[in-house]
C-alpha cells in the first residue's frame, strides 16, 4: 500500500499518527506545502485518501480538486469540517473516531464544571502567588445537586449524564427528538432547558441547525447564576454574545474547550475569574489519541483491502 | 443566652460570627495581642462556657485548663484532630463537629483534583490566557476514566469519592482500620499494597496518632512514577518533604493537594511544578456548605445550653 497517496489536511500534530500513516502509505502534509494550489493540481491524480481532524477536513472545493479521492478518514468524531453531501454524491467514504474518545470528552466536561464552580484554577493561582499567606480564598459554589442540562444526548451527552448523576445532579436535556426509555427530563426547546438548569452543557454535533444554538435568548434564560460548558464546537455558541454576557455579569460563568476561531480566544475573557479556558483538549490524552489514530489507520487499511470499514459515517 | 460567653478561636465565616454575636456574649481571641491572651482568658474565664474552633486553630490542654467553666467545644469542621479529646473527656466537656453537610463538597473537590491533575486543566487554562495557544497545541495529558482508584479511609467522604469515581468507570479499592463488609470494593489491610495496586491514591481518613504520615516514602515508592496522590484529609497525613522530593525527582507523576503540614505555608518547590494542583484548604468552602456547617455549630450550642440532645456530638 506504500504507493497509495494520502493527503493530511490538518496540521501533523501527532507523531504516532503521522508515523503510522507514513509506514503504510505515501503521506503528503498539506500544512507544509508552500504552494497549495500548485501541489493539489500536480497531485490530483494520485491522492486517494484524505486524513482530517476537528480543525481541517475536506470541503467541497478540495473534494472537487481530487477526482481520485475515495475516502476521508477523520481524526475526530465531529464531521462539521467535511462536506458530507458532496462525499455522498461522489461515492466517497467517510469515517470518524466515535466511542474511543467518549470518556475523555465527558471527563473533561465534568472537569470544567467542577473547575468553574469551585474556582479551581483561580485557587491554584492564589496559592502560587503567595496570596494565601495574606488571607483565605473566598467561598465558591457547590457542584453536587445542581441541575445539569445537556444539549444532545448522544454518546458523549449520555456519558456526561451518567457521571453527573453520581454527584446527585438532576439531569435534563434537549435533543432533536425525545429519547424513549430515558429517565432524564426532556425539554422541547433549548431556551426552556436553559431556564430550568444551573449548568448547561453543549454536547451535540455541529450542523447548520445547531450553529449558534446558544444565542442571546438562551444565555438570558440561563441567567446570572448559570454556567455554560462547551465541549462541542465553537460555532455552537454566539461567541460575541457569550463574551458580553460574561463581562456584564449576565451569565454566572463558563467552561470552554472550543472557540469560534481556534486558536484565537476573545481576550476579554482572560481577566475573568469565572471562566476556564482550555485549548481544545477534549480528546487530548495519550491513551485516546492512540486509539483514535489506530481507528484512522484501521479504516484506511480496511478500505484499501476491500474490507468493511470500522467506523463509517457515509 | 446573651450572657453565655463563647470564645471564637479565629475568623471563620461572617454569617457564623454574626449569629454568635447576636445570640451569645462573643469573645474574639484573635483580637487580643498575643502577649495579653493569658490575661484576657483569666479575666473572662468565668463567663466563657463554649469555644468555637475549626480545622486551622484547635483547642489544646492548656486552653482547656485556663477555662474552668468550659462546657462545650463546637468545631466548624468535621476533623477534630486539633482538639484534645482526652482532656475534654476527663473534664466532661462536650465536643461537636460538622459531619455529613460537607461530605459532598469535599468529595467533589477530590474528584476535581484528580481531573485537574491528570488532564492538566490549570496549566491548559494558563496556556490559553498567556496567548501560547497561537504558537502551537498544548500536548497530550492522561486519561482519568477507568484508572484504578485507591482510597485511604472509607468513611462518609471516602465512600462519596468512591461513588463518584465509579461513574468514571474506575475500579475502587481501599484501606481502612477494618474491612467494611457492606462495601463492594476491594480491601487491602495495609496501605502499601493499596498504593501498589492503584494509579490514583486518595487520602480521606481522619487524622489520628496512627494516621500521621500514613503516606510515607514507602507508600510513595509503591504508588510509583505513574501514580498520583490526592490529599483532601490533613497535611499531616503525608510526609511532606518526602512528597516534595518524589515529585521533583519524578518518582511520583503528580499530586493534587488541598491541605499541607503547616498551612498556609506551601513548600516552595511545589509552586513551580505543573504536575501538581495546589488549593488553599477549600474542601468545604462553598456558600451552601458553610451555611449548613454554621447552622450545625449554632444548633449544637443551642441544644447544649437548652439541655437538649446534641445533633452531632463527637463526645
């Protein structure tokens, strides 16, 4: 298979994945190509696979430039950077990395909730700066027993719910349709969910329908004691509205792992002590990234060996 | 009851202070210059019938002996390691604490520390705020879910930590003075074996003469270079210099600490490490819980001075 050309459209951040691909295929890294249009034009007849991630995938423009493209294998569970309709049209297979990262992302959601409510990072800074010698840190807010509202009750949403339940948090949710056999309280709208929970978690897929699903109205409903947690995608949230709500005290706090335009983060957030800001590390553990890389490689191998794909989307 | 003298050992919580002030004749020990304390206690020893203490400032034999009319010590904490129980028992002095109301908060913090250490939440937040994310990604951390968790002390707090950790798919094992037959977790009759068989060791027992430095060099070695230590008990549970050198030398992967041997002093070398999370003894420091703890202190005092059964007596 070494003769098969694979194009990596995302930055080649993880050595393990890059090595695994280089061992099996001829890997091209779009990131390090100085003249991208020229490169795509000269390689249009050889590239048969694309590997993308949460930051970069395969949009319509790229797909049109690669007539021999057979499969897009994403190093992520999110598919928002891939033009799925175009792939379907052209018979291009698409795979992602579900399940293997569910635990990590759910863990981080809980980590964010606890860190925001209990002001973990601020307290740690308080100790390191020597301020504790001058006086105790202030009181924070209890997490256990707070109502957690989840948008999207898929694999990740359910994993978050299961963890939060162990903290005696009542769980409520919103999703496209009510899930039968689920004991959690369903709300028919996000605004309704926001008005009735203390901590609102975004855990759904990013689609044209869910873009800016967290808007001014939802933020107002969540209110000055409410906390927003986003481990989905930056565009789920109207970021400008979120920033002004936090700065003006109309929202109690936020734990964010994703942003509208990563790695750019609105600087007004940097001086706030009621936010925790993470650099999109939801699935960023050694264990999980290795499992994700194995899935990417496994899917590509299966495709080129005419075997069933491991985790196909299309 | 305004004539009953209550001695408050240190500033604790404004709501508690205000209530004590309005219900009793409140004396604030910290407002006395150190040189005048003996005199102060002597001139008020007839009036003072109660002492309110906490995790930080306790009640030793010397203080007890200087207050001949002392009837009750009500602690604004669940731990009572700083109270000379033996002396109180000898003199028939009642002692109360604040169990249960703070169990959730402390357990929550235990889990928060585990997540923060393993997933590097604090360094990540600093990374974003410093603008470094624009220069490249953070780097990988370590998964929490499914890691084996070992708990020292399976009382209220230890059990609450176990319940939470189980929801993350973690196997739970524990060490305590005696095995708890109703608990479905694996028991180790010694802490070294517990440490050998877990990735995350959590200290959640009470501080007694037996548990002082229960986490020592041997335990740290058994926990090993990939293990992490979480302490939501008391600083004295851990041999602090051994912990510090293990962390500096990479013989322990990380630590999440809410308590230290000599608060508010924290060993300098820890302040520069990014594989530790250092909190200023905030285990039960939420508004909700402090209110509940204060109400319990007040309820214990009211019950005592009205000759009713104490809600949460230790002795």
